[in-house]
C-alpha cells in the first residue's frame, strides 16, 4: 500500500532494483486471450500508475526468459496486477496465459519508469489513448483516479480489434457510468457489432479532435500500444497542435489493436 | 520469421530495468541532449535497440547513439559519448 | 546464496531433442530466426551497394553488386549461435569466402592479422584473420537459397559461424585489415573480444 505524497515523486531517488519473488494469488480472465495475474510480491514498496515491472521465468533446465509488463493495478491495491495478452508464438505470454496457476511463482523487479507516470497530483485534464494491450498502464491511472475520486475531466480513447478484444470492458463501462467527468470512447478496428455506436476503424486524425480535448486545454496525454500505433497517434496529436511535451508515449511489443 | 524490425523497436522505458541498475535517480524521466543533432528528450522516449544484448538507445530525431549499456556476468558497462549531458 | 526460483511448468519452446555435440554450453535450439539489431534496418539498394577490402589507406579491392556476384560462390550448411542463448542448426548460406576474396585481389597471404568489419548503420566487429581463412568465413548474400532479408543483414553480411553470431556482422560494406587488434561495437562494451561459443566466451572476462 502506498500513499502518494507529492508530484515530485517521479523524480525522487529509486530504491535499488532487486529481483523479488512474486506469487500468483489469483488469475482473472479478461478476454479469450488476455488474463490478469494478481500477484503477491513479498517486499513490494509501492508504485506509481504507469510504471512497469520486469519478470523472469526460469525453467528446470536453467533456461531463462525475461519480459516487461505494465502494472495495471493502482498503488492503492494490495495485490499487483499484470495484464498479459497471449501473443502468437510468444513463449512467455503463452505460459502466463495458458499454463500459469494460482500458487505458482516467478521473479519480478520493479517498479520501473518515472517518465510514463501520472498521479492525481498532476494538474489538468487527463487524456489516455490505448491500442490493444496498451490499455494496461492507462488502466492503473484510471483506477488510481477512481480510488482518489478525482473530479477533473478524463478521456480514454481505446482501440481494439473487436468487442471481444476489449479488455476491462465491464469495469470501464461502470467507471464511465459512475463518473460524469470520465468519457470512454471505443474504436473497433476489424469487427463491429450491428448498431455499433462507437468509432469504426482505427483511431485516426479525424477522431482525435472530434472526441478529444483541444490543445488549449493543455491535457496531459498518454499514448500506449504497439510502435506503429504510438507513432501514428503521437504524430497526429502534434500535427493537431498539441504540445509535444504534453504527449507521453510508451511502446509495447506486438499487441492487438 | 520476423521481417519488420521497426515494429519491435521499443523505447527507453523498456530499458528502465537495465538502466536503473546503474543510475541512482530515476533515469527514464531524465533529459538527455544529443551530441550529433542537439535535440533534447526524456530517456524514456529514446528508441531502444538490441535489448536482448543490453541497450542501444538512439536519438528519436537523428538516430545517433546516445547511450549504450550492457549487464554482464562480470560487471555493468555504460557508454554515453553520444550525449552531451543527462539532466535529472 | 539466493537460489533462483523455478517457475513450475515453464519450458523453453526450444527443442529438447538435440545432439549435445551440436549445441554449445548454455545454448538452446530454436526453429525461428530472431532478429537483433543495434539500429534501424538500413534500406540498401543493390544498385548502390559496393564492398571494399582495405589495408590502411590503400584500397585492396572494391566490387559493385554485379562484380561481387560474379566472384566464385560457395554454399555452406552450418549451425549458428547467438550470445543471447539461441542456436539454430543446419542453416544454409551462400556467398563469397574470405579465401576467394583474397584470391580476387591477388593475395596469396592475408596482409595483416586482424580485420574490422564496417557496416551500414555504423556497426563494427573485429575478427582475427585466422578465423576467416580456410573456409571459416564468408560474405554471405543468400540464406536458404533466397536473398538475405534486410532485417537479417541483407544484401550482404559477414558470416563467421564458429564464433558467436554478433561477429557475423549485418550490412557489411568494408573489411579493413589491421596490424593490431581493435575492439568493435560490442567488444568495447563488455562482450568477449573473441567469442568462442564452445568455451562460452560471452563476456569480457569469461
């Protein structure tokens, strides 16, 4: 459990990063290929929304694989949540999504990253743009915002392939219904249900000013998804007049948006 | 076989774990100035290559190498001759 | 001493059934072909490509693509080993051996003991000449019968398969002979100067 004291925390010295043991308490199925792992990490010191962890798996023959995953849970929660999408031919993601069970363990180190971080101490409207599993760190931000009952405006633009691929769908619906200051706009890029009221197709340069904050509102913008997604969206934002320094990006490996 | 390497290009955020073994203050939010083109950016926004061998961090404007880091069994290496400064 | 915890049920997808004498210590066999680059993939047009052999300030030889393709071609089947622990068995490469390059510039003996490979994008690696002659090294232009893909070093890469694969420099453009050894890109940042996978020479100090 962590208490966020000040906005300056992101620049504060970091405790030495060491590998710790993470034990799986519970596994939550988010979609047909995405699961959230709820972890008990022995000496967890807390984290800021947007940070990630490195995890390391060791096989019996000594083979090791290491990957990074964003923390999807807010600092207010006791268990650490990592949301993992099964990637085709992904040796780690396939293990985590298909084989891992409650009670299993692996090594973890973190929290890592101070650049791609947002807390309620940051002023200004919050604009989150997610591509596929890029929603994970942004969900930590939204969950933190909800726990803290922040009233400042927030918008999530979330691109997924189809409705079945939307991660945290019910939770996002509930959050938006319960909070007049939060808007959630879904873009479905490949398959849309009949009578789809959200955006059809990719998040494009037309949708951004239509749905988003104008540059004059100085929103803090966070974009997370695959490299092409992040590059396209951040380029559009800058072309639309948003201050490049107000746009923070994090690129994920292969993902489905 | 993966043909398109650019999809796999991550950013300095992904090198956070490796770099944080070396730096005391938080590194991904530090500002770094490129010796080659003079642009300044947060380390977390640099283009990360060769992550499996260490980290090669390149300027997002000119692709010049700003930082290289390797963690070996015998110690950690850091080279930053492509950067004018780091500001925390 | 901290014992690394085992993750139940995690197995590498790398095959278990491999002859031990084919796989160096610490390596795991893979059937895919991971891409690892120190920088963006250069987009090289063969019409603009050339390759040179240098000694000090002298140019020993230079070939454009057509000229290079006209040199004697050799095909080899070999295993490759990456320092990041994957090994790939029975890979087929075609190109011009180092021996044939020396013959092409009229040299019976290599003019110096070491070379530095210089590549598009700025990558470098150093190799002793003794590890290139006698068929041990080539400039490869085909992988599995097809032109090498840009992400894998095409149009031409150095191939020195008995050393860790970072020595098989992608996008090679120039081989510079050196009297004294100098460290290349990874060798100057903690990696082993020589890189014999059978002695597990991954890092400087191994």
